[in-house]
């Protein structure tokens, strides 16, 4: 296994380096304008099931000049996305300080100067580390130091507002009035921290996961609940290799030299992650033990311990953590009566550039940016008790709406989710998608899946789906159904579904995609989203859940549903298999339509 792992590392490095350009959050400098003071700090924390493993965390504290022991302020805790450091969150921390908050940005375990290995936002490791930073914000001694050797203690904080009881109503100590915010890996840790520490008052997780097995080996069928499936689909090898290589290389030579234990077994990761990446790259699947561990590091496994207000923000342009993950978290929290709202913004892991007037990593402004304003309103309401309106229950960005300045006009809102009404398109044997089952003609088409799970065509990879890569397919490797040109615009918001009837030996893996076909015949894969489907029982109907979208099909355009035998961004089934798709009993394609 280890020899295979070494070979895979060298094979995946080039693809990883390219994909990482889409996955790394922007970093910035540390210039200090007036209005607040800053202090670089090192934190001594202990993590693990029995809190026996010592780790050092590096972070930066930003305090507003107005804060004092007699004029205390609430606090914000934030951390980096995967591969980043505390520096990437400094602009946001400074903006919070200028708006009356104490802010602490820190590098998560295994990243950006912090020691110990990456634990994928495990509650027992990353959650417990965050809890000790909460204690520091609440005034605890012996945690913060001004030097990396941990010999110069930093004075206990006496400027953060404190609570006498936690969110479970129990008497608490070192309990700050505190919220958390951050994206991707910095979003997942918020769930781990909130499940571990009842002193945290509210969280704002952005572009993060619900269930890592779904994120990394998605399957559009065999759904158990939410986004979780009974069996993995296909390995998202482009993103998985990029993230893995980012984690391995993040400590650099100096980090491994300072802490040689990080190089043992699986470099900078918990040991099971080397098994995971090897399986993903070689067989396109994960064994049950790896799946179980990934799921344990996902909020789906402990969502019953999340009992504080949650503002979810998820990205439409996100092929790593798609909108379905936010829906799964949102639905479960709402079902349990937890105060939860949801934003679907324009940007995500596939394109980290927000729309103008929406959000900014480097220059956040709650007055001129819609999403930034929503975040600050949320914290003002829940941490300052201002009574500020926290906005609609559900809002989503529409890229076809023109506006100037603040992006608010481009956001539609609703008092609930889901929105719209279902519209059905039926799969006809002659390749048409038709409005009525009356128009369906019988027929079947056979495609062939890729040899050894390899791609059957060429398309832009999922980390960069907007790249100008020609769309090509091997003969006989894909099929599809297309509507006639639409007489009026059609706006789709939410999760689409379809049912396939197939005939095939074994348990093939196919890839389902939704395209917008322009009047000149140019087909665009919507947001680069692809859903693998591992068919465990070809004799039964195969219900397929597609990734959620917010998309307008213009008048004159057509909708195309496609099924392919392979995809460049995934490792599919190992055997090349003939899969016959049968129109009788298939469909309909159901789209949630708002207009």
C-alpha cells in the first residue's frame, strides 16, 4: 500500500498544483491602520479523545480601540480554509474590530504555522482546539503566549463580554459572548467546535460540507438521508488529489523539521487519509472503514449536538461542496427547531471571486456588500442583541439580474425552502425531452463506461469548469435527451431529479449532467456540476438526485440531460461496461421552476 501511495503522490502532483489555484483562499499582508490594535499570539492547546496531545496554534488577535474592561465587546473566532493560514482572515478580523468586535483569526491544526496533523475538522481534535481558544477569549490564563516557544505568557483578556451560562443553560466559566465565521475548512470546524463547546453562541459556516463521503465520492442514488448515500459513487480525484497535496506540502521543510512526528505514517494527515487517497486514485471507491471515518468528521454524524443559531452560506459555483450539502444541513437543523437561515451566493470552490457588491475576502464591507452585510447583521443580532433584522429565511443570487453597487437587487428571497414548482420533462426514445408523457416514443441507447474508470471524453476539470476546454467524447460513451427551444425563459432554483431504467451487467458507474444549449448549439455544463451514479441493482429503477442549481435558461435555449460513461474529474468503475438506457420507465426529469 505504501509503495502504491508514493507512486500516486508523484502522479497526482501536477494535477493537484493546477487544481489548487481554484481551492486556495486569498492571503493578504498585515499592515495596521488605526482603529484597532493587533497582536500575533501562540496558543498552547491539548487535543484528542483524552486531550493528551499538545499542539501549538498561531493566530492574530485584533482588538478595537474602544474595548476595555468597563466597555466590553463580543468576540469573533475565525480560521482558514484548507491549505491556508490565519493571514487569509485578517481583513475580516479587522473589519469586525472596526465594527466593535474583538476578533481572533488562527491557523487550524496542521496549517499555516500551527503544529500537529490535519484531522479534517474532527470534533475531538479541531473542535477541542477551538474550545480552548474560546476559553482564552473568555479570560482564561495559561493558553496564549507572545513567542512560539511558549515562554512569554500573554495577559488574560479582560475586554470581551462574558456570559454566566452556556447555550444549554448551565453555569459556565471563561465564557465569552462569541460567534464563529469562516469558509470551507474554516466552515466545517465551526460545527465541530459548536458540538464540543456549548459556550459558542452562533456560527456562520460558508461553502462547507455536510457529509465528506458525499463530497469526495458523491453518488446520485442510494440516498439514505440528506446528501448521504448507502454506497460511495465515484472518487472526485481532481479535488481530492489537490487537497491531499496541499496538506502534505503545507508544513514545508521547516514544519517537518520542527515536528518530525508530522511526517510519520501519513505525512501531515491522520493515517487513514493515505489509505483514502490511494483507494480513490486506484479503484475510485472507498472501503467502509474509510467512509465511516470521513463521515465521523462530518456534521451529519453529530448534527444533533448543534443547538445554536446558524447562518449557512453556500456557493452556486462549487463542485467540491455543492448546494445539496447546505440543503441537507439546513433541513436537519430546521427539523430539530434550530434557528437556521440559508444564503446561496454566486461564488464557491470552482470560482472564488464573488460578484461585485456581494462579498470580499480582501476588503469586506458590510455597507456595500450584500452577503457581508447579512453576516454582520446576524452577529449584531445574536451577539450584540441589537434586534437587527437578520434577513430572509432563504436567499439566492441570480446572475442574470443587472444591478449597480450592492448586489442585493440580484438576490431573490423566500420565507421558506424549497421554492418554485416542479416541472416535468419526459425522456423519449428518440432523444427528446418532452413536456408530456404522451409524446414519448419507446427506444433504448447503449453507452460504454470507461476502461479502468478512466474518462471517456474531455471537458474542463471540476476545480476550473469555466476554463476554455473543448468538450469531446469517445464514440458510444454518452447519450442524452434535449428539449425543443424554449419559447420563454425558464428559471430553475433547487435540486432536480430523474429516474433511469437501465440494463447492464455488474454495478456500473455513470455520470449524469445537465446542460444549457444555446441557439447556435453550444452546450454549457451548468456550473461544471456532474453527478456520478453507482448502479447497484440494474434490474430496478434508478432514482437520481442532481446537484442543486440556480440557473436561467433563456428563450430559444434548450435543456439537455446527458448520461456519460466517464468523466475527467472522477475515477469511475474499474470495468468497462455496456449500459443500456431505456426510455420506457425512465424519467421524468423534474426541475424546480420559479418562472
